[in-house]
C-alpha cells in the first residue's frame, strides 16, 4: 500500500481531493469539456482508496 | 495537512486514469479528440509517421487481396482463400512483387523479411507453411494423392 497514513480523517481526504482539483479536472475532460459524472467517479475512487485501510487498521489494533 | 510523497502523487494519477478508463468503457466512448492517456504516454505520432504507417497498411491489404487474382485455376482461387492474410502477403512478396527494375524475380528470404519487417526465418517458415497448405488443399480438392504439384 503506497498511502501509508491509515488514519486520515474525512476532512484530510477532502483536502487532498481539493488540492489536486486541477489534476481531477484534467482527467475528467471528455471532448474538451469537464464531465461532472466522471469527476465524481474519480473523486469517489480516490476517497475509497485513501480510506479503505482505516477499518483494517482499527481491526488490527483490536486484535493486538 | 497531509503532504503526499511523489509515489503517492503517482498513485493518485493512476487512480484517476483508471477511473477515467473504466468510466469511458462503461459509457461506450470509442473516440476522444483529446485523449489524455495518449498525451501522457507520448504516443502521439508525427504526420509523417501516420502517412507511412497508413501507406504500409494499405499496401499490405492490396497485396493480400490481389493474391487471389493471380490464379487462373478455379481450384487454386478457392484454395487461396484458405490462407491467412500474412501467408498471402508473404507469398505475394516472394513471387509477385516487382523489384526496383520493374521485373518479377523470386526474392530471397532476407529481402522479403526486410520488406515485411519480420525475421527471415519467419518469412521462410510462413512461405513453406502456405505452400504446404496450398498443396494439401489442392490435392484434397482434386482427389489426387500423387505428388506432382
């Protein structure tokens, strides 16, 4: 897992997403126009990736 | 604020790119004027290269389709359709294509391979296979097992 910080809050994740808004816009363009659905999809995917280890980390702590 | 490392930034780009690809595939987009992936991968080719590639492709198509026309025997016309495009192309290059002087001469493996951008060994094997196929099919059609072809 490249993203090492497993304890990112929702705000932190959203901050990253807003920081890289230009990047998201670049990848959301279809025929020169920003496709909002596609942008949403990318945001969701990034959110999922950045938060998916939260639960795992929590379970691991409980287990130990 | 959490600062992303270079690797994490690269991972973010990969996520965005994959999501985009999935989305486009899901929504049946086939052609995009500004395909970001193409730009990022530096796959853009110059006009000169496009022209060359298209000419080569068209040339290959014509050679392959013209191959059937060189036979007079109806059996051979039928059989030639059983050959793959590559096999036709190789046979056409070996026996039909004119050289620089405008004469039809049998070419060597090396010359054909260079023209078709394949290995000489591949050209030789493909030719052998194609001739073998033609021979077998011809004999099968004629109902003759004699090896006089």
